C-alpha cells in the first residue's frame, strides 16, 4: 500500500494512530472470523472495513475482493475479505 504525507503529525501522535489502526484491523478481523457467513452484502463490507462505495468498487474491480452476483444483488466472499485484511497489515 502506498503512503502519502499530507500533513505533519508529531511522531507520538502518529504512533498512537498506527496503534489504534492495528487495533481496529484486529477487531474487524475477529468479527469476520467469528461469524458463520460465507459472504457479505456490500453495505456490511463497507461498514466492517470502514470504506466508502468508491473504494469498495475499486477493490472489487482489481480482484482484491471477490464479488458474487445473485440476481441484482452483489455479495463479497468472506475469504477475500480475510485475504484483503491480511495483505493490508
């Protein structure tokens, strides 16, 4: 994942933000692993990953998240969410 600097943040504040982000990733990962669902709606995935529709569609179009279409509905596989979380750590 590419990192870009937009603002200057004190080092201790940045370390705290990194720590908080890792904790959030861990909580999301454990939440996904404890459920028995094999796939999730796009709304559930956006909520779980804390991303918007544009980012979700980008991840689906690049194959980072695998989508399943059932009629007009789109679902994301649990395995692809887990792979995405593992790769973004």
